[in-house]
């Protein structure tokens, strides 16, 4: 079944390097990405990302070496490797957060947060955001939450960050608990030059701030 041990070992080493290049912890490395390949951001608002392109090439080389190293079951092996590669980072992060992590490094986010904005008048907007955070540590964690605008918005028009006008939002999550966070605010926008008139956004991003420590999720 194994045709070349050297090719297989090389493939595993290169995959390890690929995972290290853009490991999604403590910050979400995909926040600013406009186009991606596997776990690599390829392009953001400033243009193409050379390190992301380099990582993508390395990943393809690792897959080629994997095929070279196997006598048969090529498709099955590649499929298994892709599944493991996609899920292993989250598994490692969860293990770390449940054992060694403390403070905001122990907070996880499922990425399914949503915000909805509805116009009340010319300079008034109803803003409502919902998200779920999980404190995986054995101690309560307190932090401030700050919303980040979606990079899909053009001309620096503000959307999610409008919620910060009613902040700061101080949040505490008890040990080993999930917390559903619901924020609803009436936002006064007379001093905000560029903003939306209404709309909905999903998979929102934000920062967790604990004194000098910051995480982007």
C-alpha cells in the first residue's frame, strides 16, 4: 500500500507547516480575507496575500506527494486527509481551551452571530445583534466586546461597528458555560458620516478585550 515512505513523510511535514502558517488561534485569520483556499487567505482589500498563496502551493505539493507515496486508495486517502486537516485545528484549540487556557483565550465562538439594522428615521437606527460565546475554562471570564465591520462593505460604510456607539459592552461568562448574547440598541447617527440605512449581516466578527489582551473572532 505504501509506495514511498519519503514522499509520505514529506507530505505530513509540509501539511504541518501549512497548518502552522495560518493556525486559527488566538485570532481568526480569515477575518479580512475576500477569497480563500482551504485554510489560507488568498486576497484581502489590499490585494493578494503572498504568504497565503505560498501556503496554498505548499498544500497542493503535499497532496501530490501523498499520491506519490501511496500505491492505491489515492482518492480515499486524500479525502481522509482533507477531513482531518479541516477539523484538527478546532480539535486542538478545544483541547487547549479546556485544559490550559485562561481569560479570553478560553472563549470560543461558533461563527454564527447575526446583526439586524432597521431604519427609524434619518438619523436613528434600530440595531440588534445575537451571538453565542462559550467559556471553556474553569473560571468566570469578563471582557469587553467590540464589533468589527464586514469587509464586504464598500467605501468604508459602517455597519456592525455602529453597535459600538452604544458600548462598551461589558460581558461576564461563568465557568464552563455557553452564553447567548442579545444586544438591542437605538443608535443615534447624526455624527456618523458613512453608515447603512438598514440591513442584515451574518457570521459577524468582533473583538474581545481584556485590558491589554485582545482577540479577534
